[in-house]
C-alpha cells in the first residue's frame, strides 16, 4: 500500500511538470502573437488553454481521492495540499497567457501595443518566458536553486509594470487614445500577475523542501 501511495504522489508531481511545460509554451506563443500581431497564433493559445484547465481538473480530482482514501499525514499531507495549490497557480498562469492572446484578438488588426511601449513589453515578455521556464525547471528538478531566480525575475516584472504607468503619464497629451491606455494597462497587469503566480509555486516547493513558510506580503 505504501508503494502505491508513493506512486500516486509521484504522479501528482509528474502532472505538475506537464502543466508547467504547457504554461511555458502558452506564454511563449502568446508573446510571439503579441509582438507580431499574429491573430492565428493568438487563437492557438486561446484554444490550447483548455488543456491546462483539464490537467488541473484531473490533478485536483486525484489529489482529493488521495486525501480521502490514504489519509496522509505530516510531510505527505503537505505534498498533496501543495500540489493542489500549485495546480491552481499554474492554471491561473495559463489563463493569463490566454488573456494576453485575447488582447491580441480584441485589438486586431491594430496592434495591442502602441509604438511608445514596444520596448517595455518586449522586456516583459522575455521576463515572463524566463520565469515560466524557471518554474518548469523547479518542478522538474525540485530544489532551492531556482527560487532566488524566480524571485528576481518577478521583481523585474514588477518594475516593468510600474514603468508602464510612468510612460502613460509622460506621453504627450493626445498621443494615446483611451483604448491604448486600456490595452497597455491590462497587458502589464497580466504579465505582473503571471510572475506573482510563479513565485507562489516556488514558495510551495520551498515549503515542501524545508518546512519553512514565509509568504511575501501582498503588493496589492
């Protein structure tokens, strides 16, 4: 029975890696669609999000069955609860990649990024891709090495998020239409929250490995 239980926990970990892999691909393609104003690619990201949702559903159902049938305690209980919470964060990261793609679709054939903001969103996209890949690496090879990297990239995203509002304030009067301001505000928020959810995953992994729990104060 113990071997069966251990296999079930290993399966949860495998499913988390698969979710993180799909999330990494989703944000990569969403960024590509955003940069190139590619409607077809944006549609692919939107349609593919259901696969991430389905993975979360399967994982959560399996975790609930483990809790009900195996009654885990101590470290094993933390592992199951941690998997549930990490799956929620990964699913939300997938949603945010979809939101980015949806913004491309909403604004098409015009670009969702005004020219004045191009460099900022190129950097945000690169940071989002890096933090997604770091999260995938963390779940594939659990350890503490990637935690500082994820935190540092999240700080980059926070700073870029704030810089968007500075650029809005500095823009010449009349140079930005209301929909431009709405677009960059929403997109910036999506990228910023994407980073926050990656940090949430890293915190859960750190807790499982060390038993220490020091959640960051909310920036909201």
